[in-house]
């Protein structure tokens, strides 16, 4: 199934909103992100066959779903597309087991994961006899994912499956979605308006804004762009502090103090202990508000992450603050948000060497807490 590649190039106008998007997605998770009203759900609906584009093509592998020039439109039930909605949409009169069986009946003779594989992967064995009204939001979404998988899809669409859950339920279900990512070899589109979800789950990202593709590519490559961050955050994006997504690897585990050292390319970050082996990849999101600056190497601090850097640029961030772009090593860029007064007192100028004090780091792979302070 690894040769399955989704190609989308469509135009569609509904109630005055014009969607005109073109992108491709291979195996793994492609995150689709953008502010409300960007066209994310509309795009998924067209791919699933729930709406009909006015022009364009949608192709999965050798299967042409839509080709308006040829008059081709394959109905949704024949597309072998699994769709997980914002709400679980389970049949209330059926048990969990019966909801799963419904998905299995839709697969026909197609091969795919077995019923037990899906149940084990999603940890839903204790739920099989329950009815949907006795499930938590996270449990219901796991069952909905299982039902979609048992239909043996060649493409999985997930339309903000975490948006209706509180923080605790999101943390509960996230490891299961990550396990799904590792287990499956099929294109998956994961729609979200939450940058942290995309950073944690996606292999690549497509940014939608105003019905168009504003950017696409690797997660760090795209989401490190300040213009993209502002687009995603909406009109108040300029007030939010910028963040840097860092592709790191586990360099060493300090078991005596329950710490993990991460190689971020030109520097090392120490975080609370991670259950990962040396060399394992880790994706970080470091906010400007969590970085302080010093013009001399500090000592006698509880903060252990002190990184040698150089000021690359300084730009205004509102009436009282500045964003300082820092160069670390050859390729890494970090940001620090400080006040105008602090910049004046420290006499900060582009090119000046400084030390960045990292107060906390958001770990995209962490299943317990969203940030580590050291």
C-alpha cells in the first residue's frame, strides 16, 4: 500500500466561499492546518465524496475519484476512504462491538487489519459491551477510529478528532493516534487548527488560508515561518509570541537524575526523563516567552539550559516588546521575546553574542505533560 499517493487539485464554490487547493500526500500523516473558515473540512469532504468539486481531479494511487474534465465522480461508498469526524458519530442503539462490526461489513473482500488487531491497537477491549452513551469522549473517538479502520480504507481522513475533547481526554487519546501512525502504511490526512497537535503527529503539513494553500512541506520547515504562524493564529497572530520547532535526537540519558539530554544541532537541551532510547527522534516546540537572554554566561542558576548564541535580528512585537531572533550553530534559529527596556539596558544589537536561557521546552512526543522546566 506504500505506493498509494493522494493527489488533489480542485476548485469548488459553496455559498460564496471559494476553495481552490492543490497538494499531494503520501504514506504517513499529512497535517492540514489553518484558522477557522480556511476550507479544511470542505477539502476533506470533497476527497471523501461528500461534495462534488466544480473542477479538478482527485486521485489516490491509480484510482481516479474525481476528474471533472472526463465527467468522473466515484460515490463515497466506493472510495475506500475512512472518515473520522469531530464527533464520534457512533450508532447509539448499537454496542461498541456492533459498531465495530458495522465497519468490518463495509470492507467486503478487501484485506486490512483484523478485528483483534484494531481492538488491541486502540485499547478498546474493555469497552466492547458498552453502548456509546456510556463512553467518555476519548473512548468514543477511539471506537470511531476503530470502526473506520475495520472498513480497510486505502486513505484515512481525520477531521479535528480532538477538538471536542478537554485537555485530559486529548492526552488520553494522543498515544493511540501516535500508535496508529506507526502501525499503518497508508496516507492519513489529519485536520486541526492546533499547532501542537500537528507538531506532534504529522510528517508533513499543508497550511490553508482563505480557501488556498498558503504553504506546504516539512513540519519544521513550514511552521517555523513567522508569516505562517501568523496566518494560523489569525488576526491576533502578531500578539502571540513566535515559536521554533526543533527536530532533535536523544543524545544521552542521565538515569541518576532522571534527565534526558537532547541534541538540537549545535547545542544540547536537558529535559525531564523521556522513555526513549539514545538516537531516537524528538520534536520540540520552543516559545519565545520561554527564552531569556544574558550578555555574560550566567552562573548560580537553577535553569540548566544555557545556550551560546548570536543575535540575528531584532523586530518590534507590540508597543513594549521586541522579538529577538537568535542564531545557534549553523542552522538553528531561536526566538526570545523581551521588553524594549531590557534590550536597551543590555545594549542588544544584531551580531552581538548572547546566552539564551531556556526556561521550558514543549515536547511534541511527551504523553504526560506539555512542557518541561529545568
